[in-house]
């Protein structure tokens, strides 16, 4: 019987995550040794390591939320592997949802068909590999092109970068309107997105007006958690 939480998947994912953690530990040790060679004080090194670790907690909260969300659908091992190594919260869930819809599966139920699970896994993996290949073989050329545009016209260079960012955001915004024809319940994603945007605006004001620069690292996970909490009463009101 196929299971998305099979011990073999746990073992396979655990090996990969352990390898990545080992890489991190290896480069941390190398960095500390190099700092000593450069004569950097040990107190400075410890402070840097500690501050980096603390500022990593906030983004990790949003990643943990992604793992928990996906685990209800495709089990714990695969999302744990994806979001520990390569994946991004903004990509994994939409990719899994689209693949599941293509196979006629529901994201509200745990996958029991190995063919559906394999399709979802391959979709999530192959979809994000394109970025790695592009960076590996095309990053230098892309950067040269962007620098060339910026040198000729700085304003156009900024416009191109903003356009690329807005194009990426637009790909996800379209999913908010997927079910609006179903009536008021179809507007729940829009209401939650609006609540999240409002929370982010509040964080932006606090950072800018109150000079809470520390909030920059915590704004995203706080807004995600806040929007998730608000989604419960919003869903109840709009159902």
C-alpha cells in the first residue's frame, strides 16, 4: 500500500537534508577559520554567527508553515525535503495544486495514488530546476545585459527590474481569481490576500515611521501568520 509518509521517503529525505546541513556546517567552520586568519576578533565572529542565526528564525517560520500546509496533502517527507533544500513557499503549493488539479486530485485530501504523487513530485521538481539551469548557464549574460541597460539609461534599468518582479507576482495573483465564479466563497482568497497586504502595509509604516528596522526580517512571516489566522473568521463569514 502506497503512503506519502512511508519510512523509505523519510530515510531518503533525511539523507538529503543531512547532506545539506553538513555542507552548511563545513562552510561555517571554514568561515570561522578564515576569520581567524584575517585577525577578526572572536567576539565579532560570535556576534555575527548569533545574529545570523536569530535572523534566520523569522524566514524559517514561514517555511515551516509551508511544510505543515503541504504535509496534509502530500505527506511530510517530500515537503520537508523540498523546503529544506531547494523549494520556495511561494512556488511549492501552487505547483502542487496545479499538478493535483490536472490529475483530478483534491488538495483537501491526502494523496493515496502513487501516480498522482509522482506527477506532483515531478512537477514541483522540474518546474524549479529551470531557475537553477538558467542561473548556471545564463546568469553572467543576463547580468551583462542588465548592466548595459543601466549604463545607457538608469531609469530604464530600474523599470526592467520592476517589470520582472511584477511579472513574477502576477503569475501568483491570477490564482486568487480562480474560483470567483462560485460566488461569495470564491472571494475568500482575495479577502485573505487583502488582509495580508494590509498587515504588510502596517509593518512598512512601522519600519519607515517608527524606525523599527528589526521588523524587516520578521514582516513576511508575521504577515503570513496573521493572514492565516484571519482566514478562519473571513472564511466563516463568507461561506
